[in-house]
C-alpha cells in the first residue's frame, strides 16, 4: 500500500552526511564526534530552530541535541553528536518554530521604547507558562514559572518584569527544554558505527611458517604466536597474514622475487600457478597446528581479530580460511637479505562531499591477527 508522507511547515533540506541519498550509511566509530548539518528556513520573521535526533540500534533516542546556525543568515545549521556503541544507528533533523525567541526579539525592542508594553509582557507570561509545562520539576521548572509570574506582576517596572525572563538560569532551562511549534522532521538517515580499530591502526605483515622455528620444520600458528608480544611492543595493532593455501607449483619465484627460481626454491605464499590455489584445504603440514588466528588465545596483552585483507574494510572476508586449521605450508618462505622494516597501514575511505576521509596511524599496546 502506498504511504503518504506529510510535508511539514518548515523545510529541512540537504541533511549531511548523506551517502548516495541515504541509500548507504555514513560511517563512524565508537566515541567519534561527527557533525550533522542541514539547511532550514521558514516564511515570515518568526524565529526558527532545530535539533538532531540520534537513535541507537534499539531505536532509543539520545539526549536532546540543539543545532546552531553555522553562519548568520546562511540558513545552514549544525550540531555535533557521538555514538557510544557499535551497530546500525539512525539520525534525523527536526526543525521547529521558536515562539520564545520570537517574543524576546520583539520585547527587547518594544518594552524599552514603551510600545504596547502591557500586551508584550502578558504574551511573554503566557509563553513562559506554556514552556514550563514541558520542563521536568527537578530541572528548572520553578525558574520558568517564576519568570512567568514576574512578567504578569504589573506592580513592578516594565524593565524589571522583562529582565526576569532574560536571566541566564531561564536561558539554560529553555535551551534544554524549548517550547517547540510546527515541528518538521527530515527522513532518518543510516549510520554504521564500528569499533575504533576500523578507523585507524598500524598493520604488520606476518608469515606464520617463517616465524618461531628454523627452516625445517616450518612454523605454525602455535610457534608464530610467540612473536606477537614483540610485534605489539613495536607499536603495531594488527597482524596481517598472507592467504592460507598451498604454494603454487608453476611460475614459481625465488628469493627477492626473482623469476628464475631453481627446483629447490620454495616459492611465494600467494599460491600462484597452483591447481589448488585459493581452495579450502591447506597443506599436510598444517597438522602441526590445530588452531587458527581467530581461535588461538594468543599471549597476554594481545587480541585475536580477523579483519579483511584490506585495511580499508572493517568486515572480514578470509579466502581459504574456513575450517583451515593452520596457516602453514609445505615449505618456509624464501630467505631474503633485505632487513625487515616497520610497515604502516591505515584505513582510507573514499572522500565524498558529505563524509570526511580518515587516515591515521597510532601505536597501541596490543597486536591482533588479521587473515588475508
């Protein structure tokens, strides 16, 4: 059945961030502050205001988050929000008429000039009485009611009555609990919130069969795990593993990527030229270990994670790793005289007009396993 969408009185346009017109989610990590902006306006001279509604994966809205006009007269509004947990969040912008702000602008002009002072002050008392109805008793309700009472007290000078409604205390209460009219909401937009490591991290390329053991027999995940504390101590966050499948039998390469490999050269770990390449079973040598990076407990201070082969993606796809007990193969990696150097890797997202590019590298105290 076709649904009818209600068009509000106050237009809310160009909400950002928005990816593919909201068909795909914007992305953030837990605890990351990001800005939501929108263009909004209304007819006439009455004041307009807005707020952001951020909902968690369970559909629960966060605290009231007012927006501010980014530049006077620009009609562009913005506010910063923070998601405190992973999952599929949503956000939308609510625009509304602000009758109290409209009254204050008028009162500041007319009361000092002595124009319609009684009418203006009575209107202010009525507005503050309505506003107090939406303020919790323990969050400043009494201050707003006191302002309404003073505005109606015609035994006091007009300037004194007006000043009672313009105190910092009343301002703070109405900022938290504004009187809203003609509320208009934008469509909700999706937000994918991921763990912090999805945003940045230092990656270390790691060949398990070459670590923790002499050339023969080759290493396994069990022996290679002894190396994890040293990798973490160098400031790396993620251990990046090569594909886990047999080494190719044709077009083999020798040490230092030479193309004229001899019959005794062990090849490279990318399964080039093998009929068994990228298949689920690993080589017979994998029997040396019955654990995988995702199941091995690892040393103290390290964590076992399984991101994908690319640092730019936060969701794992591990070719050949399903039911694969080990990352070992039948031969060790070809030796190379080239010294190992620290390799930095970062997640880099494709920039768009609405979403910033995040590129960073930060040393952390623990390392985790990533299979390719």
